[in-house]
C-alpha cells in the first residue's frame, strides 16, 4: 500500500534451493531517514491473498521519520 512521502514497491522473488522452491514477497519503503521492509518467506504453495493481507497490514505511525 502507498505511504505518503515514501518511495515504495512490492516485490516477489522465487528461487530454487536444493529440492524446494522458496518464495519471498514483501513491501519495501524508503523514507527521509529510514528504510522499512515487510517480508514473508515460504517454501510451500501458500494462499496469495493471505500473504498479501499480512504484508499490507503494517503501517508507519510517525511519517515524520
């Protein structure tokens, strides 16, 4: 989700590790003084709406930082 005053993007990365596929999804934000990341990593097929609900459930409470 967009946060006013921050540059952000949603990312998804899948890679094979030994005999399993690892997927990492998350939101990355860059502010004036700090960078924020909310990431989820899983090895099995997961319910995409549940993962998105988790990663979108975080927010910056003090946008002046």
